[in-house]
């Protein structure tokens, strides 16, 4: 996806590809773009990142994989939970 | 079976410091003789290369060992050695002084006779034509490894035989060159005060460099002020993506990648997909001296009981890799825990 100008309306998605996130299923998010509703596709900017260090901050139920939707951390992330967060942020 | 027996005998005698000529005589006396063709089974070529560059060759009934020097095939003077009890069978003995850059190529006649009886090569490939093919290949790729050169020769011979081998084909290449060193750094130092020291060591290392681990690569990037970015070229669901850092040959993830490397080295089969693990195996196989610098700081994020047990047992995985490199792959290794 091409990098867009970050505006108030852009929703920035950062998918952590650190070890713990990868082991617990981060690769599923390579299909995230395919599940975006048409109305949000132009607003969502997806990035893959090196380890965000969230595994050191969170524990217990808040397991990897971690995805950040703007500044919000989605723990135990899945495509449905990330989409739900995107919709919330988009005010959908 | 007889080829295996011959090779085993030769290896045992050589490792027991038996003189190469004496070893060859014992083998000649031991080998059975074909009643029809009146030659021994099996044929053999023995190369004994010493650290000072002295190379002794003993050959029996194989195509002559080929010496390629400065891009050209060089004739080796051979002395025939026969004994009355061998009934006309003759050994050939030679001694040369190898120079840096020399290559020795040993082949069985299945390779020089590849294509025998086919329309374009009725008499087979031929020794001289094979030699010309090799020198042309080395002209195009002067730094070709011994492994790649033997693979090239073998696959060319198989193709000439119509993609099926008419006779058994054996090829060995020896390349006299400087050892290739590789430094593999994985894990942050136990004491953060040593971060700079490790980074400087890596920077000054004269050879190829691999950094395995996100935290480790962050340390190097910070200390050496290098940019690091994720390589999204190939996405592999099993192995985390590699990163890119200038001056470092490979920046990979740590534990998962190294565990896969151990698995690949154990099986001996390298999968065809390109990921951090297969690329690291490639680097390792191309190197002769591999130095491991292993940080012993524990990653608290990997202590979560919900994660697989293999994560962060870095020491155990590395011990496995070291054992394999030394025993199976005959690499020189060195390890420092910091």
C-alpha cells in the first residue's frame, strides 16, 4: 500500500512482526487489506514494523500478536478485532 | 559397495597417517578383479593435501585429476607405478605444490563419458571438452565455490546423458583459497555496558556478518548509527522477516530463525523458499570459520508460559548448531558468551 499523507482522517495500522507476535500468528494480517470495507480502504494505511516492544509491557491475558490502530493497542489481535477497532476509530 | 569399501579404506589409512603410496598398494592388493575386463573394482583417486600446500595424488583407472591454475588446465606430471603381482594394473602417482586460487577436479568416468552414444556426442563428453567447459565457467565466475562448481559439472553431465545417468557419476572439487570467516551475533549482552564493545567488534570484523535478533540488531543500529528497516520482500508464515542494515550481510529474527537453522542443518535438506533461516544456512555453508558471539541477557517477553518452550532457549539451540557445524559440516567454530 502506498504511504499516504497522515491526516486527521487517516487510520494508521502498525502490525508488529517481532518474535512473539510472529509465533502467535501475526502472518494472518497479510490478508487484512482484503477484509477492509470499501468505504475505509482509502483511509487505512497498513505498515509492518519490527518489534514494538509491547510484549514487555503487556502480560497475562493481553498476549501477542499486537497491532496498533493509531495509538490504540489491540492485544490478542485477530482480523475481526482489528477491523472492529478500525471501525470504532473511523466512527463507523 | 566396493566403491564405499575402497573409500573407507583410503580414509582410514589417511587418518591413521599411513603414507599415501602404501595405502594405495594395500587397496590394490585387496580389490577384486573383474574376470571379463581384467580391471580392479573399484577405481580410485586419492588426494592428500597438506597445510603447506604439498599435494600428493594417487590414481587408479579414473580420469586424471584436473588442475586448473590461473584459469587454465595445467598438466600434472604423473609417475606410473606397477608391481608384477598386479598383472599389468598401474597406479599413477603425482606431487604438486598448490597455490592460492588452484582448483583440483576429480571425476569418475561416468562424467567424461556422459552423452556416450548420443547424436551430438557419440564418443561421450570427453576429458578435454569437460576441461574446457570448466575453465569457461570459471572465467565467467572466478570465485565460484567448490560446491557450486561440482554441482555445475554434475548437472551438465546429467543433462548430456538426457537427464538420466548412464553410469554412476562422481565429482569432487577442491579449491585452495583463503578461509571465509563469518561472525554471527545473537542476543543482547548481559551487561548493557558491553553494548558498545560488541558493536565495535562487529564493525571491525573482517568477514561476513550476521545479526540474529530484533533487540540485538537495535543495539547495533543504535551504537553504530545505522538505519534498519524491515525487508518485506518475501513473507514467510513460519519464519519472521529479515531486516536490512548497511554493512551487515544478514539481519534476521533470533530464536525462531535459529531453531529452524538447526533443523535444516540436521536434516541436510535446505528448503527452496528464501527466508531468514535458509539465507543464514546459505551464509554458514559458504563460510569456513564461524564465530558466534552470544549475548546472555534473557528476553523477559519470551518467558511467557503461553509461548512455545523453544523460544529463548538460545544456548541450547546454538549448542546444537555448533555441534552440527563441527561434526557434520567440518567448520571451524568459536563461541563467546557475553
